[in-house]
């Protein structure tokens, strides 16, 4: 049951994310490499969403309320998306 709740809406979010990225960057295609394997193939690095930012139980999904919300979350000059390990 938890898996169903976690994946509910995910494909729609990925589609919206892809559309917004393409529209705002000029990208033609996005090579999604989504995996549950924590050991990436040689030449690739592993990226993830920190547990404190992950979408769960209805939280941290506000950016997917609309395409404009997602665009502003990703591309607004006042937005900050910090990468890296928060434990370093």
C-alpha cells in the first residue's frame, strides 16, 4: 500500500517536469536514468533527493500544483536548488 501512495502521481510529475525543462532550456530530449540501484554504472554519478526534501505523505509536492509553480521553483532568479550531501 505504501508503494502505491508513493508512486501516485509520479508519472504526471515527471511529464510536467520534462515539459517545463524543455520549454525553458531548449533541451530536445532528456535521458532519464531512474533507478533504485545505489551503484551507478562506471562513468556515472549517483544523484538523489535528500530524505528531508523527498515527496512523502503529501508534503514537498507544492511545485507540482501547476506548470507555472514548477517553472518558478526551477527557474526563478530567486530560487536556490542546492546539491550535494548535507552531511559533508
